[in-house]
C-alpha cells in the first residue's frame, strides 16, 4: 500500500527552466507567541514534463521521487490558466 502523498496548490512564478517550474504556495498561520495571523509563502521547484505551465497559472503539485538536488515535486494538474498578456512592442506601419 502506497502512503498518501502531500498535495499543495500554488501559482507558477517562473517557467524559465526546461521541464521545471517554480510554484509559490501561500498560506496563513498564527504567530506562535503573539497569536497574530500572518501570511507565509514558500517556493517549490516542480517537474513539468511537457513544459505546459505558463506564468501565473494556478497548479496542484504532488510529492514525488527526487528529480534533482532540490526538485522533488511534480505538477499534477493545471487548475486555472492565467490570462497571457502580449508584451511585444507595438509597431506603426
């Protein structure tokens, strides 16, 4: 029987590497001493086999075997596509 794998939902903040995306997972937690609710974010490198994730996409990542020194998550599903803005300069003709 396989152990249940951790799954996280986050947003793609970088896709410049080949078959790798950087996903930021934001969550809130309570400060241990003062009790104030604070926002915490953590960045994970995740394996994207088909290079299909774009900047700003909302994705679900799942724990997996280590792919490299600091990449041991993989993209399980793209939950929501981000609106891609065309940043090419306008040319007068």
